């Protein structure tokens, strides 16, 4: 799902039925796919509006120290962006 959302963000013109079929094969329903597309599109829209208007968020918003408390913190494997074909 996240790889699909990344592809939709970086290369929306490249989304095909094959992408949807892969989501279905992973257990996502058609309703889920529609929701993923809507959420991804809305997020991208809001980011572009914020960037276009020059909105800047403060770097330290007080939550950075909380990441160590996440139960899955030690299991996180970082994925480089832009590697999906």
C-alpha cells in the first residue's frame, strides 16, 4: 500500500491496472484502493498548497523525543524513496 502511494505521488501517470491488481493480491479491497487514492491525493494536495504558500513548520514541535517510546522503534527498517519501478 505504501509503495503504491509512493508511486502515485512520484509518478501518477504510471499507475496501471497492474498496480491495483497487486493491491488486491495483497488483500486490499476495491474500497480500500479508492480510499488509498483519496488519502494520497489529499495529502499531496495539502503539501503542495503549503509549499506554494511558503508554510514552514518549526523543526522542534516537542514530539521528537517520543519516537523512542514507540513499541516498534527498534524494528524500523528505513526504505529509500524513489526506488519503485
